[in-house]
C-alpha cells in the first residue's frame, strides 16, 4: 500500500543536497568535464566528496570542483597515469563513476 508519509529511510527530494552525504569519500568520475559527467562532479562535490575527474582534454569551465587528470582511460597508459596520480594524492578512491 502506497503512502505519502515521509520516512527517515527514504532519500531526500531532488534539489535538496545534504552537504555531508558523501563527506570523506574519494570519487573518480570518468568523462567528468562535460555534460552528465560534469553534473555528477558538481553534485558529488556539493555533497562533500573529494572529486577527481578524468577526460582526454581539460575542462572548459575552470570552476569545476575537481582534481583534473588528463587521461584516455581506454588505453593502459591512461589508466596507469590515473591510478598513479590518485594513489599519490589520496591513497586510492572509494567510488568510481
């Protein structure tokens, strides 16, 4: 039976961001400089995550709240570069998108 009552176990409505939802999490967003990837970066950063974004070219928007890694993840070299930089900067990641 459906109900309109809110529950403490349900996610908040769209537009409401808990600034601590991802606090302490280290997140890598692949393709995170444009479109949906950029939106994901901004949402995670607003929710307290430390965010890294990879793409083949630098973000057009200098205000992107992410540590940027220029890499093509379809190549072994691009993957190795990304992994090395993340290990050096944060010691690893918690979430991969």
